[in-house]
């Protein structure tokens, strides 16, 4: 049984369906519709579409279904629905569960677009949002109410890499009957135990580690079959957030190598973080794999490794940060992460620029903070590049 396979076997073979031609690499079904043998068959399919039957690409597609089944097998979820982007996945996961008058409690340390969905989109339609310090369990207890429908958090926050005690937060939420939705991008599907630790719904931007090579946008939502097919699918198929078949094929290829890539990136990230500890140009090195990280023990209990992202807080603020970025030769400046190429960004002026100075200060996003997504380059080369750029400040 596929459920009994080890992780790497699941990642290579999970969900595979072959056509009559017996192809080795998964087929790309580039079609927006499907032909029926008879009017009766068409009517029957719209009445009750089977697991291996399809109606329209916005509802489902054989290539997309392979990706959904493979990622669900990896995550240990009953089912999954693939989306056009990571933010389509976040929006779908939340909006499909909520209506006007509902209450959401969310960790305040979120990616800027996630904050926009909560503060601007959902709030505009009458959903009440309460933000808390995600690392403070008493804050969660005080905020969650009997009418709280959803609890939302990033398992590891962007870009300050806070790690949330997921089992404790899930227990608090479930006692009030709330659904726990977790954005698991920084944790990666390789190190994820979110469902086991209490999450009800897990969301990924597949654009990041799943693709892993900067090619396509995509997202995926995972959970119970009841939630995916009865709650999420109706919302997404009617609002049009479906993943394209070509993107799904790229993501399938990405899953074949994701465990090898992410382990190598995490090992390299730890080595880079250790090499930079105590550097005179740095206020701090933020990495959950370091013993001085505030949630190091928690991170190691919930994850296998510290992840693939490091944040550096440079002395000298934004001016020093820009000099550092401009002096790098190997690490490229961009705002993605999880790529084979190492990527650096300055959150204050990019991913979190829409926040106020007060909001960024509360989250610990200083003008000197830079976020480095560690890629697959030689670790020694990366350390030399980063140390050389720090020296150039």
C-alpha cells in the first residue's frame, strides 16, 4: 500500500496514473474539458463525479489530481486541492470556512499578503479578526472565544522565524470548536508534522520548496476529505483558483527531489548560521536550529531540522542592509524562497513594506533585517560570499 511506503518512495511514485501508452514520466493533460460517451454519462458525471472522472479543468484534471494525491500522501492528509498560487490557497482555506459575523484569531507575525486577506478582505466582509503574539499561549487563551471559527498561524513566521507551539494552540482552539489552519511554507512538507500536531487544515505555497527552482506559481490546501470536497472544493471551483495542468506537472517533478533538496538546504543553513554567530556587523542571527533561538527546543521537537531560511539583523539599519545586499556575488536579490538558488531580501522595503513602522517594530522587523533563503550552492562558497559582503559594509 502506498501509505506504507517510506517518504522518498511516496515522493517518486505517489498518485501516479498512467494512460494507455504506459508513459514513465507523468502525462500533462492540457485540456480544459472532457468528452462523454453519451448524454446519460454526462448527466451522471455531473450528478456524482467519481474519483477518476473529470468534468472541467476548473474542477479537476488528471495531472493536477496526481499532484494532489502525491502531496496528500506525503503530508499524511486524506485529501488535497491544488490552487493557482499560494495566496489562492490561503484565501480559499480561510474564505471557504468563514462568513460575516464569524471570529478569527490569528498570530500577528504573518506574510504581508496573509495580513491583507485578514485585515482588508475578510474584515471588509464582516469577519472579526483578533491578532495575538503567536508565541504567547496565554494570549491565545484570552483571544479564543466560543464564537471563534478559525485559528490561523504560520508554523514558522516570515521573516523573524518565530516557531509556534502548535499542539498547545490546537488544543486551545479545539476546546472552543475552532478549526486550526496552518500556513506551513517555512516548515516545508519534508519536515512537516502539522496534522499530527493538531492542525486541521495545512496550506502551502507550492511556489517555494515544492517547485524549488523558481519556475511556476502554485499552492495546495490539505485536510480531511470531508473538508476538501464538501467545503473547499465548491468555493474554489466556482471562484476559479485552480492549478493549471502544466504547473501540476512541474510540481510533480519538484516533489521527486524535494526531500533531497530540503535536507541539503537545511544542513547548509545551519552551517551558515553557525559561521555567522557573533559576527561584529550583526546584531543577531535568527535561525531555529541555533541553540540561542528563543524557541529552539520547541522547534527541534516539532521539526527534524531548523529549516532553510536565516534572518540577519545588521548593525547600521537599512543603509548597512542595502550595502550588504549589493555586495553579494552568489546570493541573488529577490523576494522568493525555497529555491535551488540562495536568495536574499530586505523585508522592510519589499515583502512587509505595506506595514506601518509600528507594526514592523512589534514584529521585530527592523530596518537592518535581511532574510536569506539558503539554496543548493556549495556551503563554503555561501559562507565566503556572505562574510565578504558583511566585510564590505
